[in-house]
C-alpha cells in the first residue's frame, strides 16, 4: 500500500497544471468573488486564453463554469478532476 502523501505527490508530478497556475487560479477567483462577482462569471472570465494560458486548466475551468451556470455544485464538478483537485480542495469548496 502506497502512503497517501506519496500517492498525491506522484499525482502532482504527472499533472500538466503546475502549482503556480493553481495558486494564481485561486488568487484570481478570490479577488473576483471578494469584489462581488458571481462564481459563474468569475470562472467564465478565467476560461479565456488571455486569462489562463494553460489549455488543460482552461478546459477544466470552462467545465466548472458550464456546470455552475446549469445549477450544479462546484465541488461535485471539481471532484470529476481528481488529477487536478484533491479531496481536501473539493471538501473546502
């Protein structure tokens, strides 16, 4: 059995989205939500190539925006991308 920390480290090493991109994503979402912007609109803005240069991350953000607009839970959509969002991130949302 592989310890959870080793598993998540191996997952992160194979991830096409760097921690820097994730840090930037969370910072930008925080800023937009703090200014009163709806979550869907924040995600929609971040799904544009000028805002998020990483194509994999942009694809996931667009999916998050679509399901949020349709009334889905953000955390449930995030859980569909375990290679990007670990369990702790999903639970925090």
